[in-house]
C-alpha cells in the first residue's frame, strides 16, 4: 500500500480517512527512526476511537477522553518494550483483559517497541492477532520490521515513517511551547527526531558536548601540542560516545565551512554561536575544513567496521590538527584492529 516512507502528517490523514470510512485494519505496524511520532500517532488514533463525542474527535472532555488522559480507560492496553523485553506474562495479561466486553466499541492494544517481544511472547501475541476474542485494534511500533518476529509483522498493515524535516521539527517545538533562537539550533541538532529536539530545547541532551566540540575545534585551529591532542582524544569517550560526539564535531566544521564560503547564517546549525563560528572560520582555510570534515566522516565509517576506538580518536585529532597527511599512511597500520 505504501511505496515509500511517509511523514506523520500523511499517516495521520490516511488513518483519519480509514476511521471516517470504517476501513481500519485490525492491526498496524508503525515503524521508522526513533522520535518521529510513531507512538504519538498510535495514541492519537486510540484517543479518536475512544472518544464518545459526535463532533470532532478527540474532544478531550467526554468521560472516555478524560479516562484516557488519566490512564484509566478500561479499553486501552499498553505493552511498552522501551529498554526492556516484553514477556509472556504481559501478553497473557493482555489476553485476559481482551476476554471482557469493551467499555466502548472496541479495545485498543498498543505494543511499543515491538522488536523487544520475546519469542514466547511473540508466539502468544500472534494467536491473539489472528483470533482476538472480541472487537480490538492492535498498533505496534518499532524501528525496523526485520528486528521483529516475522510472523507478527506479517499480520499487520505496515506504515513506514521517515525522519522529520527541519521545518517540521521547528513547528513541532513551537506547538510544545518552545520559542526563540533555541528552535533552529535544536532542529539542526535533532537528527530528524522531534523527541531529541525537545530534549535539546529543554536544555538536556548534547548541550555540554556541543560546547566542547566548538572548544576542541578552536584549540586545533589555534594549535596545541601532541600531549594535549591525545588528552582531547581520550575525552571523546568510547565507541557510542565517540559516534555521538563526532557528529556534533562534524556539524561544527560544517558550519565553519558554510560560513567561510557564504557568510550566510540562515542555515547554520549552531547559529546561536555565530561570533565563535566567525572567529574560527577566519583562522581556517577552505581546503583545511574540507579535509577535517573528511577525516571525521572517515572515522565514523571505520567505527562501524569495528575500528580500534582509542587509535581512531587519536588519529582523528592528529588529522584535524594537520599533523598527519590525508594520503592513507595514517590509517594503513592498525586502524581496523580491535
């Protein structure tokens, strides 16, 4: 049905038409990157179906809506696998609840992070998906269908979600009440995830390391000794941390290059640090910034190939400081060892 990945708005319109026309499938799988609205839309669909108002739904004020918002609606069942497994005991509890007549017209079962279903739980859920004891709608969410039990996936209508655009994230942040210069910065650092953008806008997430990335670039452009370089390499952390922190470093060098070449602040990710960007870009050269960006991207690729993390970080800092040449000699020996 869906030829490609879609955004939350298109999925919402499709589901609204299905509700209005009485053509809902009995089970859906919303899948795609984290933080793009899969769980939000699943709960929104549940609210629409639970609402008892005859006008625009959800009304938010009828008794079923109030019970939903309070988390006490008897027709709503949620199994959440975020950071943990969903076991057979939870599925059996769901099956027990589905034996009762619905309070409204149907029962709603949300299975969040369905990739964390255990094999036993997936087999039990499969039986319920195939033969629910009463009127029920199942909505499963997850990142990748190939990491979920294939028998369960095959029983669902799959709706793929894409990463959000910068404008979509800024609009979402505005709806959450965020204002001002934080919007473009959080959107630029969000990796297409509204959830991540909201954390950044609220002052959580990568704010501290964003400052350290800017400071590191400034030190490298100004020139520091080899001992200091290796100390900075150690501060970049282990594999997962190194991937996250070098992404911030990559965005910083991207801003330096963009400013140096265009002098335009409109599309800077770190637009709130324009004075620092202007100063550092003035010390750099365009070829040097391009080499630095290539060095960071090269490290990130090699980390995914199980490179030695400490060596990778040290070589990166040496390359960013211009102390080794970009001719392959810096990576030919030991780079890909564990």
